């Protein structure tokens, strides 16, 4: 009785085809570093980062408007990252109020529902001013760059602080500066009027001081 052998054996040897050019090992191509597609614009300064920390301490400003405190926030840029003052014009927002599809459900995200977000919570620049006003009321030192970017105070060439007309300003600094100017004008007017008795010279003195 023969035993069946399952091992197959080839009767003719395998052919080995000659090497072709395309079969030769290729030299590894030098990989160029990939360009970043992340955040554009300049990196925030140390002062701007400290301002972000102050804003983050307030929690999400949209949640505040809704009546509760949400400490988990990210920094949202109001008008992009490349424009002047871009890193001053920011808001502390929760994930759900920042990017759609993230965070707690049911929240209105500024991306991509900007119009709907502002209909509910108000203009973003006004939200920033509200954040700054809260910080000032808490006694925090808000950087001048943030105040100017938000249009809350303006400083002219003579160093005079003035309101932007939106009802937001550093009131104590404004009153103090105006009072000092007024006292200086009155003092000069009194001295010149006493010495010369000429009201025109007094007006000239007031013009010089102002």
C-alpha cells in the first residue's frame, strides 16, 4: 500500500529574471519640514499672556451672562490673530461657546454662529469691555494696551486720559487728571491777573497750560 505524500516538489528550477533599473534600491528622498498650518500671527507678549490669565479668572463671559460660572475657558480672538492689537481683543469662552460641537450641549458657539451669538450676548467688543470693567472693579491692574485696544481710554500727546464715549473709562484717572489741569490753569490765571491786570494774558496762560 503506497502512502500519499502531500509535499509537492518542483521538477524544474525557478527562473530568476535579470535585475531591471526600476528594481534597484532607491536613495531615500530628503524630507522637507512641513509648513505649519496652525496659528498665524505673532506670538502674544508676556504682558498679553498675563492679561489672558486675568480674563480666564473671570470664567466664561457668555456663561456669566447666562447666570452661572464656568471656569473652564479658552481664549477666543475677536478679530483674528494677525491684525494690530489682535492679542488684546480676546474673550474667555467655554468650549461650547467657542467652537460648535464641543463642550456642553445646548450652548451657542461663536464659531460658526457669530451673528446668533451676538444676538444673544451682545457685540464681542462690548463683552470684552464688560470683562475689563469687572477686573477693574476687582482692583486688578489692567494693561494700558488692553484699555486702548478696547476703546475704553485714549491718551493724547499731552498724556490726558479721555473716555471713548462708550461709557467705559478709568474714572479715577480721568477725574484726577482733569482736576490737576483745572487747578494749574486757575493758578496761572490768578498770578498773571494779579501782576498785570490783563484778562487777555490770563487767557493766554490758560491756552499754554491746556
